[in-house]
C-alpha cells in the first residue's frame, strides 16, 4: 500500500479556503485517493474519492495532478464546524481495508 | 439517512473478562469491518467480513478476537479475555461493495480496568 504524507496540523479562519496536500509518491496504477474526516469521539466520515484530475462534490474538491504523486483536498469557505482531522488514504480498495495515517488536524478559528 | 449503529456507547470491563461489541450495519450493505482507535492514535484496521466469513484481518486481530454475524442485521466483535491495552474506541463500518465508501458507526469506547 502506498505511504502517504500530510501536514500534521493546519490553522485557518472562517470563510477561508483550505487546501490540504497529501504526498503519495509510490501510488500504484490501480490505487484510488480517498479523503475521510473525523470529528473528536466520532467515526471517520467519507468526504471524496478520485483517481485523476479533479473531482468535486457538495463538500469539497479533490485535485490530482497527472503524475498522481500528490493530491490536494480543497475545502471552500470553511466554518468552525470544519474543525476536524482529515485523512488521505491511498489504495486499490479491493477488500475494503482502509489504512489510516496520522491525518491533518485542521483548526478553524473565528 | 441510514446509518451504522453501535451498542453500547461505553463499556467498562475488568481485565480477563469477555466483551461483545455490537453493530447494526446499513441494511443493504454487504461488507462489514471493525477498526479501533487508541486514544490519541490513528484509526487501525482490525478485520473485514463478507459473505459470512473473514476477508482479511490485521496482526492486531489475534486469537482473542472473533467476529460473527449471528442474524441478518447484527455484526459483533468479541474479545475473549480483555487486556489493558485493548482499551480503545472500536468502530464498526459497512459498505455496499468492497470498493465503495465505508460508513462508520459512532463507536464503542471500551475501558479495561
């Protein structure tokens, strides 16, 4: 499974756009990139998944360059309730096992 | 919106006791999982379950652990003889297929004294 590297923590203010970048230099051809969000004392929650280029949903956008060695989760106009840990996961999803890293702890301030 | 439920929300037990953590996955999902998260640490995969058998298990999931789908709705994790280091939040998850997003339950906080 490809190892991922992401910042341990980030700070932002309400209303700003937040971009969290994840490095995955050893990503395999069959691997997808998936982001989960976790609030304290809750289970992780799926945010977005992509394979290449750009994916957008009602919550976030995911940008993946052509070489797929990194990806950027973009959260538009964050609010206090977006304060959470964000995990970047890379894998072929066969069998469904999710391997979580330490994640990025995002703190949104007023 | 359908959701994964878990009971109890908090379980306190003595070292050496058996515990059973219960989960009700989303009804049309076919893949079921258990994860755990020790306080302040990352979420760790324990086991995946499909078609009434274990698909994959991690090194953590040793002989003290077992899973069962006793009926059409419940999915349980049993720890036969709990150790202090089993204290953690245990999350159940389910998915439609093996490649789809996983839906996590709210977790059971297990405290072993």
